[in-house]
């Protein structure tokens, strides 16, 4: 039996691993994809104490090496359930099951999907969730961005410099994001705002060829595009753990600064926890707190 | 060991005419998920002679990226007997890649 099972190998989870290993606990990290979490998409980190500049990949690689060098076991499996067995917890993955005295949920968040048919199939074939990652493939092509927050506005602005034409599709007639970005966008000749509308269908052969956009008034329009950039927010990856953790209306795990959840021995750390500021430094801080609390809890067993 | 870099000049010889399955990793230096995936690909390349794993830098080889409809990276395309046998888009954990290479 492990002392601490950490679900998620991002900055919060890996920092928790450092603290737990340094307290001589047996630690298992379960990571569904590759370690590093969301930070690996950030080219420049310039607000982390002592690091005036480091790339997200460099940060994640160093952190992962630090964790591995401390003798932490990392397994690449997706956790699908946590069962409370009292003094032990069972973490069920897609391929196995592990028991630990404590569990730290550091699963972070994932891109919210549009929820239209064929969306998953067309990822990498016209559908993208990251303009800075994939924008370059759409040089001089026609693209659409969906969303109304800062990410959508900034994505549209970024793409306006590359693509021949950018449609910005938003379900309301005003944006949640910054006015200054909206003004910058409205000055671009190649940006067209499509208000009060939702993307209701993706038309594709091998690749995306057009999107069906339905206006609130019921009118339907088919817009030919090469790419569709979805920027409709992120959702915390807590869905699988609702039996052991209380979730708020947006799906974030309810826990105070001590990272304790409603289930003794189950802790939550990082972006999937209820909090005001989601930054690299607050994620790593959570990892330290959750691991320290987990060690305290183990010592009471 | 570093993966062999493939260009438009040697793609046919090294990938399409290879005598075993070839996994082509379409990637770029600025792509975070691509960089995090690399160590796993190196390990898999060293683990078996039954296949080979090569790298295509999409910035340098945009022609190849376009020809093979790569619009999001990392994109792993498996070639068998000169034909695409499957592809995986986005970061992938090692067990998934092992199964993909066996499949």
C-alpha cells in the first residue's frame, strides 16, 4: 500500500510528490498523458520566484526529474474513480487499481468542448483548442474562433495576423473579455464578428470544410472554414471523483487553503480546487500544502 | 538516441520504402507537448527493432506536413508498407503508444 497516491502529474501533483518523498513516504503519481500539465504550453514563464525566464517545458522537465530523482514512482494511467475504504483509499484506473493511505487529486482542468458531433474525430483535422499551437498551419486560410472571453479574443487577434479571414463567433452580443482587445479586433479588415450564434454542426469529409452556425433568431448560415478554434473555457477534471469530493456549481473541488476535502485522507491541489488565483505558483503551493496535510493525516492513523 | 530527422528529400526512402513500420513524429521546437513526448519516443525507439521512429520538423518541412494533412502537433503517423496505418494527435502516454505500435 502506498502512503500517498497523487492523481495528476502537473506542477501541483509533482510538487506534492517532492514534499511527500522528502517526508519519506511511498508515493505513486498517476498521470493520464505526459507529465507537466498545462504549463507545457506556456513558452515563457517570467513570474515564478527566482526564475526570471524559463519555458514551460523546461520547468516541467526539471520538476519531473526532481521528482524521479527522489525515487517517486510514476505510472501513465488515467484514474477513473476513487473509493473511500476508511483508513485506505482505492484509486481505480483504466487498467488497474492501487490502494493508498491518502489520495491527492491534482488533476487540473481540460478544454471545454463545444459538444457537437464529430468534434473529437476532427481534432487535428481542422478543430483545435490552441491558437498559438496550431495557428501556423492556417496561414492565409480561413478560420473561425468560438467564444467570448479573453482567450477567444486573443486567439482571434493572434490568428488575424496569420489567416486570410477570421470569424469570431459568440453566443451573445457583448464580450466578457477586455474591451481594448475587442476594439483592436474591430479595426482588423479580416475579422468578422458573428454575434448571438452557436456552432451547431461541423461539416467535414476527410477534414473540416465548413461550420453550420445558428443564430438566436433561428436563422442558419454555413460558413466555409479550414480551421475552427474552440475557446469556450476550461473545466476542472473532477467529474470522476464526485463520490469523495464536494464539487461547486462549476465543478471545482471544494476545499479550503488546507486542501482537505469532505473525505478524510483525500486532498485536492491545484487548478481543480476552488480558488481565486490559478497560477503556477498557487498550484505548486497547493501541492506543498496537500502533501504536508497528507503526511499529518497518515501520522494520526 | 536522438530520432532521425526526416526531410522531404529522404521521406520516400526512409519512411515509404522502409522494410518495417515507421512512426513519424511531426513536431516543432516551440510545441510544448511535442517536447514532453520526445523522451518517451526515444525510449520506445531504443526498446525494439521491430519498427523505427523518426522526426519531422513541421517548420522546416511544411511541405510534408501539408501533404500528410498535419494541422495539429504533436501528430504521430504510423506508416506500414508505404501507407498510413493510423495516427494519433496530441500528447500520448507510453502504454497507448506501445499498443499503437503493436496494432
